[in-house]
C-alpha cells in the first residue's frame, strides 16, 4: 500500500492529481494539505474539499496550511485556471469541512507517527513543507519520499522567463527544502510540457466517455486549454501535478532520473525562483535531489485515462 499526503494549491491539474491518488488501486491518500498559490486560499481549500468528497470512497481530511509565502509577495495564477481555480465552473460547496488543525502540524504528526511510511507529493509552493522542516528535526528523517513538482531541469519559466510558478511563489521555502537533506525527486515544468499534454481533440473524446471523472476532467481544464493555446502554442492541457503523482504511483513513468545538485535563486528579482541544476557537476557538490529528465508520456496518459474511465 502506497500511503500518500498531497500538499496542494488546489486548482486545475491539482484536482486531477488528487483524483488519480484517490482512485488508483493500492494507494491511500491519508490527507490533503493546502498551501498558498494558484488562487485565493479559501477557494483552494474548497476545491480540495469538493474533489475528495466527490471522488473518494473513504474519508480524507483536508488541512488548511500557510496562506502566504515565507517572505515574498506573489500573484495568483487565476489567469490560467479561472477565478475559482476550477475552470470557472463554480461547483457547489462541499458538505465536508476543513480540519481545524494546521496543515504543518498535521504533516509533522502524520510523518513522525508513521516513520518511513508516508510519502508526500508537494504540487504547490513549498511553504508548508519548509515550515514543517524548520519546526521539527525528525520530519526529514521520517518522510519516506518527497516528490516535488517545481522548477525545471531543461527549459524555461512559465511565470517569468526564469522561473516556474511554484518555485517563484516561495523561493525561500524551496531553498530550505533543497538544503534540508530530504533529497526530493523533482519533476519540473519541462516534464509537463514534453510528456503530459492531453490534446484538445482528446478532451472531446474524454467528454464522450460519460463518467463523472471524465466530465470533471474536461470541465476543470477548459480554461487551461485556452491558456496553453494562447501563450504556449500547445494544442491541449498540461498536467505537471498529475504526472508527478503518476511517477509516485508507478516509477516507470519516470524514464530517466539522475542525482544532481539543485539550488534556487531567492535574492534576485530578475531570476527569482529560478531552479539551478548542476548538470555537469561543475560545482563539485554532493547531489541533494533526484531530477527527472525524461518521462513516459504514453504510460502516463494510459494511467490517466484508466482513472477517467473508471467512474
């Protein structure tokens, strides 16, 4: 049994990542923790609650966490996902309510009470994870595996020319995590662009499948399809969070992973949030992360479509 916690700034593809974790055999989503990022914080919490209530066969607690970055100001990505973060579908409010415990405390307690058993997928800015690391020395030792959707190994930024959104929102948190000893597996924006695109024509086919999950996928991604076509020239939606979850579930999705020294720029305004990967080892520093360089897009889409067809 793969036991997961997903730390998320719940909007768009974040919800499909949750969907995959909830519906994949042999996976148990122990909790969802919410962090600042894509849209207004309380809306992110509602998006997580709606998703787990509608697609889980068991109770999954949702814990609100850090509602702003450690030090920086930032902007929402509602221009990508819509004002509600859900393709401007404005789904009804879930009956399930968020837990009162802070997400950081929940993370520490879950990990430390189950040493070596809980893996975390961090698919938003790393504020909650960095705060847990700063508050409790045992946290890093007890996490089974940390998967980080953030930065890039080979490519360009999607919020500035230099930076991917999650690292840009809280570069200070990203730096803390990278230098904590946790050695995350990093799945960057470049992997999403190269291997996770679901073409617009495929969206139309998915809409014909008639399942609740397929309908949800098409609805929450409709604004993303428009955005990617307009800004990236891509003929479909990108799924950075879901391909990260697919890698956690099925390691074969990550076709090439290499240990590398990775750092992030947190001082410069021009390159704020830029991920710096020492591909050639020129710094002579020990690897502090495993970096995904290549993925199996076909296998990823097979996994995604299996989930969407399942109901």
